[in-house]
């Protein structure tokens, strides 16, 4: 069975060849921003990229920054990751340069490798950077740039770290980070996170602080890939596979074929199969979808989509978004001018441009798709089914 939540690595990792090769070729010249909501497969892709880069003998450092809440902590994480990287020690002169440049390194150099001293070093770096982090960091990155070797940083959950920083710190940090990318020909960053980066930077620096990143969207699998995955899991589980089962399962999930949605569906089928001691057939698949995925148990699968509106959208936007989604979830396609009518009613703002900004946000956050000919529709059938049950009561 594929993991239901944890990143898919090793043999569990399926497909994504196009995304991986696009990102690797982009890295020749640019840094990359991976865009997708929670559970779409960003961390799995980042882990795969790490492996590909390491296999190609590149220097690559993976950072998970969900708990970082200040610029100096962010930078101390980078420095620690560099110090701990054995390839960096072997291939660059970074470590001796750090040793010459910083007291915190001299004090601890003999003890590196022993975890308790690493913790001490981390604290020392953090304390040292607390005051004047911009000036002190300049020296750190002068040293890193002299390494004369390409270094790729993969930074997971970056927008969460930015959000946790004090607004002034976040703004200074984003400007500093932008400049760092400009002046460092050897550094590349693959940055990802589940909350919309555009929304997070809107109040701290604006999109100009991230507009040099090449954006790569993580969408669903192609249908055939999804069918192959389902067949593979059936075989692994020792269940008899008939092609119509694959079609039936994908019919329930609908497009987009997000791997996580397939994973929760298959693991629910497994539970149903074991509990009922039954056989897998169309009826069991349908029952699983209607009663497990869309039933009580499934309530929390998509709850973060409605929370995200509350947390990241302004009050007016949230109100208008909820009212629009409430109507769009009941139909295949919803006319844009009717959605504009809802917007005007909910916000008392008669401004088409502002309305279209909201539609763009809802599209970028993977709620809706806007087809200029047919109107608005949900990005995912499964999310639409869920939304209809929990948020779809039309007044
Ligand atoms: N390439 C993949 N192959 C197989 N399953 C995947 C893949 N990508 C994502 N998944 C499924 O999605 C879940 C979440 O993946 P993850 O990479 O943690 O997403 P994110 O970082 O976007 O939240 C995994 O537990 C797995 O079920
Ligand atoms: Mg992740």
C-alpha cells in the first residue's frame, strides 16, 4: 500500500518524470518554486530531486523549515546543514573558512560530529546572528560563494517559516534572500510549501521579492499512470484486478488524479475489504467512496481547504469565496457573471477587477478552474463532492 500522508520515497514514489526533468533543467539557470496544496506530492518530489542530485554527485542540502520563526534561525539551519554535509567538507574549503571567520565555529570545531555539541553549535550560531544578522550573514555567504561549487538548497515548508516571522523580519529576510540569489551564481534553491507563497508575501515585500523563481505546479497524475498505480497496489495486496475496478475507482475520485486521493481511496477500500470480509467489486468501491471518504471519517480530509480561506483570505474575500464555492459545487460549470453577482452581493463592492483577483486566488489555491468559455468549475471532483456535503447548502 502507498503511504497515506508521509512522503512517498523509494519504490513507493511513482511517476513525476516530467516535473523532475523540468526542475532539473531549470536549475541550470534559476531557482524553483514548487506550487501545490497540502498532500499533492511536493515533499515526495523534493526528496526525489535530492536523490537525483546526489546521485549526479551534486552538492545538495535538504532543509525542513516548518519550525523556523526568525531570519537568524533560518540562517543557522543553513549553516548547520552545510557543516554537516560530508561532501561539502570534502569538496570545498568552507569548513576552514568558517573556522577562520567565526568564533562560534572555533569554539566547537573539535567537537563536531557529536550530537550534543552540534546542539551547542546551533545555539551559538543562533545567538551570534541574533544581533545584526544581515551584516554577519554577508560574511557567511561570502564564504559560501567562494566554495566555487554549485550548491542546491531544497527548502520545504518555506512559506510557513515566513509566516511565523515578525512582519518586519519577514520583509527584511525576503529582500535579503532575493539579493542573495542575485549575487550568488553558484547557489540554487528549490522552495516549496503548502500555503500560497504569493499570499504570504503580499503584505511583506510583495511578489517582487519572489518573482525570479521559476514556478512549477504540481498537478494530478495522467489517467494511465493512476490506473497503473491502482493495478500495482491490487497486485501487491493480492487482490484480483479487473480493469473496470481501476475505472470505477478513478470515476469516484474524478479529475484531478491527485496521488494522495488515490492513496486514501485505496486504503479505505482495504479497510472495508478486511472489515466486511467481502470481495472487491464495483459495489464495495462505491460504498467505500460514499460512506467512508464522503462520510464522517472523511470530514477531516479536506477541512484545511475551508480553514485556509479563513486564515489566508481577508474577511470580505472569505465571505465572497464561501458563497461562490457554495454555488459552484452544485453544478458542472457556473457562469462567471453570476459569480460576480454573488461577489457584489456579499462584499457590496462593484469592481470586476477585484472580483477577478479573487477568482485568480481561488484558481492558484486549487479550488477552482476558470474556463473562459464555460465558466467556473471545481479543480477536483473529490473536493467538489466533499464541499457539497459540508459547505454546499444553498440558501
Ligand atoms: N509520486 C508519488 N507517488 C506515490 N504517491 C504519492 C506521490 N506523491 C504523493 N503521493 C501521495 O501523496 C501523499 C502526500 O505526499 P507529500 O509528498 O507528503 O505531499 P505534500 O508535501 O505536497 O504535502 C503521500 O503520502 C502519498 O500517498
Ligand atoms: Mg510536504
